[in-house]
């Protein structure tokens, strides 16, 4: 029998080791797995590399981990946010690394990682400072730069409904990076708003098939 | 020195309305954060124009108010929004497939500088204290079929934002198709910049002098 439902958030993140690379879903607060991040803050793993669109704000979520000194490096497209203070201070002091990635390149690098593709050529960023040190190639008269895939040890994502096989649906734009991040980690952990029985999710509407998900944990609160 | 206090500059709303004239029925459009987002207030009801939001909405509606607010339904600026009947949601990779794959007809972005070749600089000024953040700008600038820029013509200190070469860090090379400012509408063509229209009370010669770069004129 397959049982991916984990009874508590603490147990869901217990084995995340120091030095892990972690994908975190979310676009601002939408789709951010806040309870899993709180549990990770409590668990205390350090020297983490966090890959997420933003670097958190207002001292919650990723911002909380950064403030607690648990994050060594951020890989993101848009770290600057209202009240992104924890990141800003450490960055200006040179105490946190930043790899800045155009948002579409970030999404595609994660998608490639999940699909077993080593890298790809994209025109995005050609001729800019974000192309420095990257291979270039002309294809059909267009300039491209080479970007490598992203894979991670863990993905922490937020979904709406989940079942014990790990099938997931999402709520509105809370979907954002969740479905692709789920594919690109060795261990994907989903916090869901609602647990459902096998068969309750219409196969036509499952967004993330359970094969991509290792752990599902129910968290109360509104979506 | 040209005295701009005597002319009526286009307001942000005027620029938005001018841009709307160039958005055809059936267009799929992405509006950048900031001034470009205000264009959504002026879309005519007799044209079906689908707004795309980089975080996975096609068919985005107006900002949400009251009971319609759902913190998980937001635009690229993270403001709560609504969806129109017929809207669809997708994940981030598919959303950027729409952008990078050339499926979005028009993108409107703000800019610090645009060069005569259509290079755009809009994501950082190079201030070492500022936190660099690029978001979807580099993808949008190159991926959309047409890139419109909405900006003030001059900086606060009176320098032209139209330049021979961008001095701020680049967002994309040769990407801009048309520039809409508080003074004029200027097309970027293989032959160079072409002033399409400009405000009353300003001559073409004055526009060119203020702009500080070579420019041709289209018939007004």
C-alpha cells in the first residue's frame, strides 16, 4: 500500500540535512508553503541553498529562514520585495550569496531538471550582465546563451487538494512554480489544504500526478 | 533650451490611452508592473483583449475588491485580481512558454533607457546598494512579438531617456518596437527612430533636440 500522507509538518521535514538544496514554491505569498517553512525554521537545518522566485518578506517564510541564518545562498528572480529586510541586510553585508535568474529561465531550468534535460539554449539574457561566463551559440540567426538545469534535494510546495498517492490540485495562481518544482527534487513535500480519498480527484483535473510527490501533509487554515 | 512649461504633456492616463489605440481586437497582452498596468483601465469594451499575467493567468480581469479578494489570485505585482469568464490558469513553465515561445502579441514595459537600436535597460541602474531583481523582464522583452515601452521622455534632471547606447545595465538587445512617452510616440525601425506623433505646441525640431538622438518624422 502506498501511503504518502505524513501526520505532522515536523515529521515531513525532519530529515532535511545541513547543506541541502531546496526548491520552494510561491510567487510572493501565493502558493508559498508557509507551514513547511515554519517547520524547517524550527528544525534548524543550516547552510541551505533556497531556490524560489522571491527571497521572502516581512520576516515570514523564506525571510524567516534567512533571518535565522539558515540560508547560505538564494537562487531567485526577484529578491527585492516590500519588507524584504532580512535578505537585503545580509546581501549588502556580503553574508548571503545571490544567483539572479530571469524568471522564465528559472522556470525552464527547473522544468529541465525535472525532465532529465541537462540544459538548454535561450535568447533571454543574451548581451546582458546575466550572460557573463555562459556559452553562446547562434541558431537560425538568433543569439542564444546556454543555461543548465536545476535539480534539488527537496521541493517544498503548497497545493490545494492531495490524496495518499500524492496526486495534487492547486488553487488559482497559488499553482505557479509548484508543479514544475515537484518534478525536479529527489523528495517533494506538499502541504495541502485538504486531504481527499483516492478517486475523489477527477483524473482529468489532477495537475501534479502522484509519482512526483513523496510526502503530503495536511495543514489547516484557509487557502 | 526648450521651455516645456508652456506645453501640455501627456499624463500617464493619456499615454495609456495612446497605447490602447495600438492594441488590436483579439490581442494577447502582458502589462509590466507599474505604469503599464494602468493600461488595463482603458481597454475598450468593444475589443476582446486578453491580459496575460506571468504568474499563470490568461484572461486576467480587474483588481479584486471586497469579497472577491483571494490572496492566491494575484497579478505580477502581487495585487489581488479577478479572472474574466473564459480565463485559464497554468504553471510557471507554461506561462513562460507563452512569453518565450512568441505567443504573447504585445508586452508593455517601463524603461530607464531605450537606445536608437531598440536596446532596453529597465531592471537596474547599477546602484551598488540596490538589490538587483530582474523578474520576468528579460523574458518578456525578447519573447513578446511586439515590445512597447511606456515611460517619461526625460529624466527628472531633464536628460533624454532615448540614447545612442544604454549606459544602464541592459535588459535586452534590439527588442523595442515602439516607445510611448509624455511627449511623443516613436517607432523603432531598421532605419532608426521615427516620430509617429507628438504633443501639440512642440515642433518636430524641438522634439528632436530634447531627445538628443537622430530621429526621422512620420507625417503628423
